[in-house]
């Protein structure tokens, strides 16, 4: 069986000073990514190992030091891919590094129906009930990869369309992102994002060459 280790930017690294809630949420985020990827990769065909790498530099460090076949999934943050790789001193690993363009939240914004579903699952109060999230001016007719600061856009959309109790709904990466990732459809991400498509092709190639 092929073992593929995937280091993903995000979460926190465990140490004696790390709050237990942050560790728990990081583990939930890791599991959410695992469940997303196994929509297409059967655990009977692949041994997929997911590790959250915290910051991008640590994520790349994990990749470089991996003793097994591995890839990294990191944010791009509006930089040219070659420049980003050069900045991280990772140009030699270009074939093993894939990008969430621009950040993970762009994936979420690409499937606005999942934002609606998230609101229902979390029993949030829907405001502007006659307005569709997919019609929101911040994302309508825009490719998700072109969005500037998608994390801020997602936060704004949540505040605009949902209330939690008497307050507008906020957004926390570790608290909320795992719940969104759990709802996403990988085949739609493959169709929308070039790097997701290339990552899936890379993993499939490893299985074919086993």
C-alpha cells in the first residue's frame, strides 16, 4: 500500500504551553482534511497521513525532513508561485508543493451552498433571508482564486447573513474551518482549483507507480 504524507499549513504544534483547546481543534482540522481527501482516495488503496504544520515555514521544514513520500499544502497569499517557493527556499521541492489559492477560505467561498448548510448545522439565525449568499457582491461572478483576503471575506459574509444568539456570527480558523472543510465536495474543488487538481493527479500517479 502506498503511503502519502501530507503536511498542511494551519493549526498549532503541540508543546507544554499549547492550550488544550487549540490542540483539540487542530486535531479536528486534521481529521476534516483527511475526510475531505478520502472522498476520492480509498483508505484501502492509500495510507494517507495528514499532519498540520502550523506556519508555512514549519510546514515546508516537515516536507524537507520527511522520510516517506510527502507533499505540502500551503497558502499562496497573492505571491507568484515561483517567488513563494524561492522565499521558502523550497524550489527543489516544487513538484511536491501545492497551494491553497489564496488561502483555505477560498475553497469554502467556492461552495457557498456549504456556507448555508453550515449555518443550518450550527443552528444559526439566518438574516437577510431573501438574499442568496452566492449572489453576495463580494463573491458573485468572481473566481475564488482571484479573491483578495478570502478569510476576511468569509468573516464578513458570516456576519452579514448569520447571527449567533444576539451577536453577528464571527469566524475563527481553528474553531470554524474544520466544520466547513467537512462539508466541502472534493470533486468540485478539483474542478475549480488548479492546484487541488494537480495534487490529486500527483497522488494518483504515486498509486499507479507502486
